[in-house]
């Protein structure tokens, strides 16, 4: 569960995430069910059938995506959201590769997936409506190889692919009739002289049946996600035994607290899941090739370890862990430890030490004369090494000549990796820090045209305009950033500030008025849409999207971003006006 500040909105978000939990709790989201009362898709290891209109009727793919976006807007504002470009870029590259091997995962709307990380000490992952998948920092640290991470993300992709949230809502509607039927039957029993005890027994029996059907559905959804995930990671070329090894690690964690009886749990027992996956591994043909771990996986784990606990004690423990890792007889592990020590030194403000460790990490990846190493396959991690190098050069206190070097390095890496959003934004930061404001503004205007749903780009553009003294443009750029973050009232406030700026032009006023009308109409439409959803839905965060609440509990302690261990428990934008805004920016810059 999200550990937000103790405000009304944060409490609503925590209960919302608990309410839609279908699996991703404490161990990454690979759970399953027992005896099903609703049909479960069980086919050979091939493409599973798509869902029919029943799920669509309860939660259409378009509305499901909107709900996910609204929840993500709240998550991004939480202090434990890991807004780390390197981690986010790795997770999305890794996750998108898995999605490409999951037939129909994007659904009829062809929606993009988004993978992100949150700071949390529980081993966990979760899927939100619409293809948003979160990973706990502790899960990244606990995963020993990419196959284990693939098993987790593939499971979560399976939840999205099979539309388990929409199906859960449909199941709830069916089960809501059971207590009502029980009440009617109880009245008949009482009228027939059965007595108050008999009537009460009928009522309690109806309620118990409804609860048991929900538990059965949740377990079936988890088991189905396990099997879909198995197919996906195998098709992507990862070692399916990674799912078993990760389950065993989770089982060791579970033993600390004990598992609930199968008939009480919303997830299948870990031992049952291990046996199921082992049988599948034995029955499946042996893979021809297993993907080796990329060095980026180990570097991202190192970053996650540093960001996990920012306290002085946390940094001390992190340093000790890296020093132990340096002693391992594995080049990737040693390199990751050096990289982690560099990142840790940067966070502690020791720039000289940070650069020293980074140089050592880079040097360890260079082939040694006469030595053939099987570990050094695939990428050499140059993008992440260069990114950390630029981070160090952009740190406060660096002299102008170092900032100039940062611009050169960032520009070179952006040209080498033009699709890297991490390096593109870093290049913009380097230009802004070195005072190349006109160059930065030109670059960022081009970027916002290509990547229209990145609020960070508009934040950088606003920062550039502020440094140039272009106040009206600054507030207009901030307004677009707020729109993309879901804060429409704040965006309207920024437009009003832009309207009052001394440098605002007649053309600016016209664009501001048109944009404000669009945002006001959007607010009106969203209010009507929420009203039309009905009163039987619980309010979502910030008075936004509504969910029908269904909670799920385990015997293990609750996590801040989910419920409890069991590879399951998944607590389960933009506008066309960008065109006019971008054209106006181009005209003003000429």
C-alpha cells in the first residue's frame, strides 16, 4: 500500500489499492486459486482465448485505462515512488520485450504498458488497471537474475492480458445476488416456522458462499496468471526455472510468518504453485537458448539498493553489502558493486570518490587481453555508465569546465542512443546547467512534439523559459505538465498566471483562452462520466475514478504498496491542443 502523508487523499488511495488487489502482494505477484466456481481458461501452452463481452460490460478497456492513469497520477506524487530514470527505463525496456511475447496483452485499444518502481522493503509487485505494473525496490534487490525478474513481470502481464480486474467486477455483480437470495429464503424459512436460528443460518450461509466464491475467483486468477506468465517468459527466452527458484525464496519468507490454510487464502499455497510450475517445466520441450543476464540488470539492482533506504544507517548497510559483493567471483557482480559504490558516493556528496568508483566499474567491463569471458555477452552497459558520469558532472559545486564536459558527453550519448528517454532528458539538463538556454529550448520544443505525454519535458522547458525571463511561456509549459499529471485545476491556475504575465502577447492570450476552455470542458465531461458510473462504486483518489471495493487479506503483515506475500495480491492523456501550443512555441522562438 502506498505510504502517503496522512491526508484524506492518501488514505483513499491506500484503500483503493487494497480494494483492487488481485495478486501482486509481497512476493511479486505469482498466485493462484483452488476450486473454481467460475470458468477458468485452461488450454495447452499456446495462446489463451480472449475474454468475451462479459468483462467488457463491467469495465471497458477504455475506462480501465483511464482508471489506471488516475491511480498512477497519485502514485507519482507519493514520496516512495522511485522517479529514477535509469530504473524506469530498464524496467520498461525489459517489460516491453516480455509484452511482445504475450499475444493480445495490449488489448483491443492497443494500450502501452508502463512499468515503474516504488520504495518498499517487502518483496512485491502489483498490476493496476490498464497495464500499469509496479515493482517494489526490495523485489529488484532480491531477484538474483533476469529470469527471476521475468517470472514476476510475466505473471503481472498475465493479469492484464486476461483482464482479471474486469472479470473480478463481473464476479462481484453475480455474487451480490447471493446474500439477497439468502435473505428471501430466510424469510420463507421463518414464515414456514423454521425458527429464528434456522433463518439466521440461511442468511449467514448465503454470505459465506459469496465470500468463498470471491476467494475462489481470486485464487483462479492467480493460477491463471502463473500459467500465462510461464508461457510468456518461456517464449521470450528466459529460464522458466527462475519462476521456481523465486517461489522457493518467497516460500522461505513465508515460513517466517506461516501460511493461511488454502481454503482461507486468496492465493494458492506456495508449495502448490511450485509443484505446478515444475510439472510444466518437465512437460515443455527444452528451450534451445536461454538469455544471459544483461549487465544493466545488475546495475539497476545496485541503484535500487542505494535508493531503498536513504538514511545514514541505510547507506552504511548498503556500503557493507557492496563491499561483500566485490569479493564475489563474478565480473558482473563486481562491476555492479563498483557502480553501486559510485552512486552511493554521489548521494553522499563525495564527487571525487564517485568518479573514482565509476572509472573502476567501466574499466572492469573492458575485455582483458588473452582472456575469454562468457560473462561479457550482450550490452556493455555504456548508456548507464555514461548517465551516471553525467550525473556526477552535473552535481552541485562542479566548475564550469566540468559542466561543459557534461554537455559534450550527454550530447554524444544521446546521438548514440537516440531512443533513450533518460539520456535525452539528461542532455537537456546539461544544457540548462551550462547556460545554453537557447539550445536547450530548441531541443526541448522538438522533444515535446515527439513525446507528448512526458510531463518532465515540460518541466524542463518551463525551467528553461524561467531562466530566459519568458514568464508567460514558463507558466504555459507548466500548465501542460500539470495536465499530463492529472492536475487540471493547477493547470488552469498556471494559465491564469500566464495571462497576467507582463510579456504575454495577444497571440498568447488567444491560445491561453482556447486551452482553458478545453480544460474546463474536460473537467465537466469527467464529472458527468463519474456521475454516470453509478452510486454502487467507491470513490477513487482525489474524487476521481470509482471502483467497486473488494478487499483481500492474508496472514502476513501488510505492505505499503500491496497486501501480503504470495506472488499475487496485485492491488489490482493528453490533448490535441498540443499542436496549437507547439506551433505557437515555434512562432515565438523565431
